[in-house]
């Protein structure tokens, strides 16, 4: 007689099949709508508001895909599957990766368990993104039934609306239905659990609730109703990346790989995403520089260190505590062993050729020492090198440095006002963080302050000797990838005649040895950002305008940046989604909203809690 659990599974299979059959008519209607939205060669609006032919946007997408293919060819990956083919977990033994001949991982173990959310951390250039890429491209033997979504680039600039782009999952639906048919023939528990999960996912993308789910996700990521009906080609790359993230959350794959998912988000969307991901019930692997975000989402931490993957239970704070305890214990063991070894060596040297009794004791200690060495001695604790950023002294200029007088701004004559009648001043002791939702004008304000944009009304008065450096997230994309960091900096600052002097300058930003002389193309995104910071800092600005400076940086580098800002004798205006950096460097919080700027009375953590309460109350998740 079949068991009760098998009867329930069979009943659920039949019910799910019946429901899917009922949905086919409605789904065909939706599919027809998607099919009508084919791409054409019309224009696309870029991040700065200028027009770019859609063909050019598609060429950029192809170039990105080409670069990813080149990286894949430069990567050699080996590993052996360590679980049965129907397991919902992933285990790869003897896992190794080399990239451009450099060893990233050496004979380590990759282990990902269903139901866990992993934060992947490690220094810039240690190979985190390469690890995710090798998993996402199935360069290691992962079971066929485990589908993988690796968020690597933005949605293509098509004529589909944002909502249609998220709902366009025909191939995913077909793949899941085929997989369900295959798994139905396997009676083992792993296969049946996977089958039930697939039925649930098919229900989630079912036609009756698809639109509400997709709209809920897009709304959480900052898309109002009008934007959801806007064509993908009319969004900048950052907003199309949000659409790609929305699609990943809508599909909810068995293995979701997210590399810095908060990079294109404002604080509101970061808080929403944290709330959304903390309930992800399959396998989630995140690379993030935000300790606050990892604390809110992760159940486990994977530390990529010395070419190995080390696993820790708990969130980031728990990892820090556990690792500190382990390092302290390792240091104690190492010191004890070295003390014993020194004592035994000294005894052997003094009494090895003495009386018969002493000689026998010396021989005994020699055997003990040999056993200790053969059993393996504790490694000396080697802490990671501290990265140190540096902003040279800019000198002093008398206030007022910048005066904003009755400034109003809009991008077009008939467009909506971004700001109206702003009035404030900035001096060399200003340390301000700008917060507020996307579209409120945070980046716009930085462009107005540096002169990249001109006010529609009012005046911005600057000191005649003021030097401004504006960091934004597209600067590292403008680097010449075919030259080295050393060559690039020598070209930009010809006054520095000696290469050794320039090497010292670049070394202040954590780039040493081969990283200075290899083509910038071979550097990680985080290392390229360090080149940009070196370039900016060596212009000796009086005022730093930092627009999302933490994108692609690891936590140690962000802390080094915070220390450098705190030691800097000029002013700073910061736009960031990193709550921790803001808490480290900002003395005031300015909220950009409703065409004006107002000061927040509390600190950044009280502002985050304010956002969390508002988001939870405003956004009601659609019922399953």
C-alpha cells in the first residue's frame, strides 16, 4: 500500500497539473502580448539623458558578453561532484580555479545547502566574482536539475516594458515543466522534495498571480506604475540592472548568485531587498561590501582566504567574532608549539652528546619533535595587509567655499522640477551624506555643485581657487584597459618623472607588485576603482563629491576609505547606500525629497529604521 505522504504527493501533482491546464488560455494571451513587443532600431535614453541608438546599446551588451567569454577562456576550473545526482544541495570536492595563469582556489571544497543564504567575502582581487562566474556558467559539475540565475548584467534595451521584461519567462516555464516530468519518475525523497518545489515555482509564475507578483517586486525596487509600463530601452543601465534583479527575484531559481546587488540601489530599495532576501528558501550566494546588508540576509558566511573556502555559521557579525576567536586560539597554539620546539632543540643541542641518561632523554625529545613536525605544526597567524588610502593635503581657502543661492533645477524647459529654491553653503569642514529615494536628485545635486549641470534659476558661487573631485560609479569604466595602472598614472601626471615615485603613490591605494604593471583589464572591478581613487586624490581637491564610492570595494578597502576621509582636511558630500560608511564619515544627514533638502535630526541608523517601518507598512506582499 502506498504511504500517506506518497498519496499526498500524487494528489498535489494532479491538482497542480489541473491548475496549469486551466491557466494555459490566459497564458497564451500574455505570451501574445510579449511576442508583439519586438525590438526595433529606435532611440534609447542613457543615464545622462542623451539619446543613443538602440543598435549601439545592443553593441554594448554584445561587448559585455564578449568580455565575459574572454574571461571564461582565461579561467581553468576543476572539481568533482560529491553528492548523488538528485540532491538539492551542491558539493564539489577538489575544487580549483586559475585565472590568467594565477591560482585563485587550490584543492578546496564548495558546499552549498538548500535553505541557506551565503555571504561570500574576501579581499578585492581574491577571486570572488570569478568563483561566482564559474558556478553560473556551470564550469563545475552541478546537477542538471539545479537551475542557476547569475545576475551579471542589465536587461537588454528592448521595446518590452519593465513589467513585460520581468514576466517574460516562457523558457523558464517550459524548462520547469520538463524537469517536473523527469523528476516524477524518481521515488527518492530528494527528487520528490525538488518536485514539490518546482510545482510551487510554477504556481508562483502562474498567469493568475504573475502580474501582481512582478509589479510588487518592481515597486520594491523603486519602479512606480508609470515606470513599470515604460520601455526597457528608455531606462539607463542602472535601472535596467534593477529590472534584471527583479526578474531574478521573480523566477526565484534553485541557486541565485548575486554579485553586489545593492550597487544600483538607493537606501530605500536596499532596505526592501534586505527584507525580501531574508526569506529566500532555496540557495542564495551574495557578494556584498555592505556589512549591514550581510547581517540582515545571511545565515552563513564563506570566506575566500589563501585560495581556500572557509565556512562559518551565522551572519557577518558572527563571522567576525568566530574568526577572531579562532585566530586567537591559533596564535596561542602556535606560540606554545614554538616554545616547546625551542625548548626541545635547546635541550638536544646541550645534552645530545652528554651522559648516557641525558643522551637518551635528548633522543626521546628528538623523536617527540619529529612527531610534532610530521603531524603538522600550527601555521603562524598572518593578518591581511592593511590597505591605506590617502588624500594629500589640499591647503586652506577662506569660506564661503560654495554658496548655493535660490537654486532651482529641471532637465528640460517643460520637465518636472528636481529642486526649487535651494539655499545652503559648503565649506572645507562640511561632512554631509545625501539620502533619499532614486529620482529625488542626489546625483543631480553633485553635478550642480561641480558645474557639470547649470541651475535653471539661481546661482552657485564658488571660490576661485576651489578644486573639486567628483567620484561616480562610471569612472572606472573610462579607464584604458590595455595599459597598466602605472602607465595610466604616469600619463595622467607627467610631473611625476620616476616610475618608482609613481609606484609608491599607487601603492598607497592597495595596488602592489604585478597589480601595478599588468593590463588594467586583468584587475578586478575593486582594483580598478582603486586606480580611480589614486587618480582623483592626486589632483589634490579641496572638496570630495562621492557618488556611491563603495561599489566594488571590499570591506577592508571601505574602512581604509573612511579613515582617509576622516583624515582629509577638505570637505565632503557623500551619496551612498552603505549605512556603515555613512555612519563612519558623515556628520550631517540631508534628505533629498519633494524638490528640496532638509536635515535629518537623528543618525543614519535611525533613518534606516524609519525607512524599514515605512516600507513594511506601505508594501503589502501579494498572497500566494
